[in-house]
C-alpha cells in the first residue's frame, strides 16, 4: 500500500503538540533484543527515532484499534501495544521507570482518533444542552483515577497558531465532528452511551494498575 | 519509514465517514485521472481500485491543505509541499462541498482544537470543567494554553 510517508515524517517532526515523548525500549521481534528508541506520541501516531536528535523517524505505529496491556517480560516496566486479528503484531515496550510506564500506558490507551471523537461529541452535546438553557447534566460520580494524577512524561507544548484549517474565532462553534454513516455498523459499543464507553476505556487502566500492585506485593 | 501496514489495511476496512467513487489524479507530472473508490476513515484517506478489497494507497490527513479545483473538484496537498497536489473529481457541486467539509475536519489536530473550544465554552457557561468527570482534565493535550488566541 502506498502511504504519504514524506508527509508522515514531517508530521513527526513538526511543532504540533506532542502528547508524550521519552525513551522506551522496543523489542525487535519475538526472540530479538530490546533497542532503546526515542518515542514521540502525536495524535494517533506513535513515532520512534534512533535518538532524540534524529530528524527522521525509524518508524511509526498507527494506534487505531489497539489495546494496551501489561506483560510478563524480563524487562521491568514493560507493556504491550496489541492489535486484534490473526498474525497481528504485538509491540512490546519497556519504560525506564514506573511513572514513565504508567504515563505511557495512560496516554496510549486514549490516543485513538475514535476516542477523541467520542469526547468531542459528548462535549458538543453538553454545550448544546447548556446553551438551550437546560440544566447541565449532573456530573457523574467522581471516579478515583486509576493512576496517580498529573504528568504524561515530557510533553512539549507549542504555541504555534493552528494552520491549514479554519482557526477557531470568537464564539463561533466549530462544525460538529463528522458522523458515521448509520448504515455502517461499528460493533457492540456503537450505541452505548458515552459514559459507558469511557468506563470501558478506563477499565483497562484500572485492571493494569491493580495487576501491577498485586505483582509488586509479591516477594 | 516502517509502519504497521496490516493494521492500516484493517483500518481501511472499518466503517467510513464518507466513501464514494471519484476521479483521482496523483501529483506526478503526466498522471492521468483514474476512477477510484475513495474512503475516509478517521484521519486517513484510502483509495482503492474499484474492484479490489485492498487499498492502492492511503493519505494521512494531518497538516493537509484542501483546496477547490474547478470544476466540481478539490485537491489535497500537504504543508511541507503545497504545490504537490492529489486531485479529485466529483460528480456534483454538492458532493464536492461534502467532501471538502469532511476532509477539513478529518484530522486529529482539528478534533483537539474542537475539544478545547467546547471545554472552554462549557466552563465559561457553567463554571465546571466537563473533562473532570472523565478523569482527563489534566492531560497536556487538552489544555487551552496550547492554542494561540
């Protein structure tokens, strides 16, 4: 399949916001060694470079449809990015600290375009409700966060003006995100309310956390 | 650059935001217009030969420029090389408008800005941060400070 790799490489190194960045060890293959690479998460693309100063990525992992899990590995702070389907590759990665691992797991679990679109649609509905004068929806019971609050690694933030699409100006709402065609079924979660979907995404993180706690408790 | 092609192929089979048979011409000099099934899925534009299940190619739509190309067509190019254009021919004004609108919004960066906008508006009107209930209010990627006002 052809892919606009040059554009991809530019996206990797442009000054759009970075969602997470840092060194991770990446396992080469099933029986291969780990290589230390500089990883940059931007949107639903996880780029990896030879090192932090490299100008072009070695590769990219496109993150739509993946799940993030803890794994049993010789390496400490290891986790896996897993895709569905037969013969699908599983990427085993290892961070350099517990905090970094948790930051990456959290960031990667919620990196998909799909997830972001869900959140945007939910907020769009909330804003419409508020503007219509209805009471704002009651806040959901505050879930204790599964992971310690704060930090997602060394996110670099840029103040570059938005480019190539209309800038948001004044109080003009952006057009609603494109809807999926009703005729195209997406799966069991498609009709679920947002809170349920968010809970589903959050479950994984809480499960990972409790497994980690359990494994730490063992002598 | 290495990439997980299998997963990209799987993505091309997901339900599309928009799909249609369009005329398509690549950026190389001397390219001819070909009929392609063009499919928009998240922030990728896939294009297929009309009778094939696997895409010929995909375009990641981040930092793209969508421009009108008369008559009833549009082009996609990228910020690092705006003159290198992929041309698409629609069968009507309406279809052309529909595609340009959809492509305009089909980027992660656009979604992010929309989220920040809605969050800020809701916060201004209700005094509450709507992201708190989802436990994601602290994520750097959703902060208002990331936008230049």
